[in-house]
C-alpha cells in the first residue's frame, strides 16, 4: 500500500507564508524531493483569490482594510474564498503519473471530493461532488476546490467551511450579479453552509482532520504517515514568500486597465503592513 | 481614441469570465481576461489578451483568432470554453 506524508503545518497569522509553503510542498513533490503529501492548514481572517482573478473586481479592498483582512493570490485557478480559523484547508500534492486516470484536474476534483465526502460521512454529513469543483450538502456549498497540473505534478487543494464567519465573507467579497442570478439566489449566505450547522453540535478541528484523513486513506487506498517539512521545502517557502506571495505585484495581478489600480496598490501595501 | 470596456460572462459550467478591453476604431488594442476558471499554463491568458491586438470586434474574426491561439499554445481550460472568450468580448464591445 502506498504511503503518503501527512502534514499538519500552518501559520494562520502569516497567510503569505502559508501560501508560499503550499507551493513549496507542491514543487518538492514534483521534483521527487518529498513523497505524495496531504496537508491540513488554516489562515486567519484572509481573502485568498484565484490565480486568474482581478483583485480589484473581486475583493472589496477598503472593507478588507477596515476588518483587518489580509489578501493573497494563490497559484491555482478558481474563485476567491474567505479563510478564518473555522475554515480548514486540505491540499494534495501527487507526483505524476497519479492514481487518477489521465492525471486530469477535473477528475482530480472528483476523486479528492470523494475523499472529503467519505470523511464527512464519518461525522454524519452526506456531501456530494458537484462539477466543476464544489462539494455540496443539500444543495449548499460546504467546500470548494482548486487545482493545477504541472509537468510532474497533480495538485488539488480545497477549503472546508467548518464554522466560518460567513458575515465577514459577504462583506469583503464582491459576488458578481451574474453569478447570484445563475445560482437562483439573492445573497451569498443562502448558498453556503458550514459543517457545524449540518452536524448540529460543536466539533473540534482535530476531530474534523481525523475524519478527513480516514476519508483520504479510504478513497485513495493509501496509508498516511505524519511527517515534517524538509529543509528544502522550508528554504523554497522562504524564497517564494520573499519573491512572490508577499509582493503587491503578485497580489494585484495582471489587470493593467483597472482605473482604481494605483489606489488598490496603495491599499494592498497598507493591508500587507498591518500586523 | 481608445475606449475601455468591461464585461462579465457566465460559462455553461457556471464559471465567471471577465474581460477588460481597450478598443480603437473597432479593433482591439488589448484584452485582459480574468475569472474563477482554470487555465494552464496560466501565463497564456495574458498572451492571449495581447495576441488579440488588431482583431476586429466581429464574431468570425474573434473566433478565428481565439481558437488558433489556444490551439497553437496548447492551452488547457476547465470551466470555460474557447467560445466564452468570444462571447465576453462581444458583450463588452456592445456596451
């Protein structure tokens, strides 16, 4: 039976570094410097936007400043999400070729979604995978995934709403009218749910992680072994933090036309400098 | 005179594709595509936006330019299709 490394490493108050670690792990697995890995981690009070999103159009940056919310761009596509300590992130780095047919990201979402759903079932919640990249409970989203296919790596990560503060979420993200209309709801709050709401009792994060780990072992037929970051990963994370994730250029993104670009650049600098 | 436009388009898969578009005399100067879909290599989207320079805001011209770029650069997409890039540009140009 294949063995994967299980990492439980997080820097909730340092979202730029957390994302740098995320990519460092992926690169280590791709380079064969680390085994296939499942990581659990959290950010506190942070908006994480997709690789291809325009931060000015998706995020209410001034509100982020008001609420002390940090903003960081990840290296995978998909949509903007709000992270707090009640949101659990899971990340899978698999060296290609993987157990997933064709190493396809879409099928990867399905397989990882299946693993998370098996974990949630252990907590008494029936979740189902809804293409492209969502897990839903009773028609409401509880987890969203994003992923990337590199030359030697299939990478999938997702966030699970354990008990997040959804009020802050709706204050700091701009949800396009077109999106709400297509989902047939008026407020974003109406289309998401949390694990605590579904279970109807308090849950410790340890309990959730344990259930998800068992779900991954079952879905992928692997054995998880607790491990640590390697010195290569720590060095790479430091470099990525310095040269990529902590820079306003990376977090601002490619949209050179935005009329508010200069103003947003200043706000992002301010957000980054707040402790 | 260069005019700036912006449009949002929802793909059949429920993903959001946005374009910020600069246009001069009916031709694209530059397009910047953003959204919550997936594309690899991700840098290719910037190149697509630049490759559309000089293309007329006409469906046939856009279809040809977009599909030949995506094929040539072997761009992998999930959540949106090549036709969505054409739709969002036409939507922006109509405003």
